[in-house]
């Protein structure tokens, strides 16, 4: 576990801070979009509606 932690810190030291912030922001957007889509799919009705135009 310590070697993984040391590798992670070494990686963070090599990557510019602005890239880390932008990548975390992008990851948050992707995760938010996936949860939004999942909630949208769960909220759809199970039985299909029949739409009739009068």
C-alpha cells in the first residue's frame, strides 16, 4: 500500500497542478453525467404509453 501511495505522490509531483485540476473537473463532469443519465433511465415509466393525436 505504501509503494502505491509513493507512486501516486511521485506522479502528482510530475504533473502540473493545472492539469490535475482540469482532469478532476472533467472526471466530475463525466461522473455527474453518468448519474444524471442513470436517474433519467430509472425515472422512465416501465409500461409504454400510447400517444394518440386527436
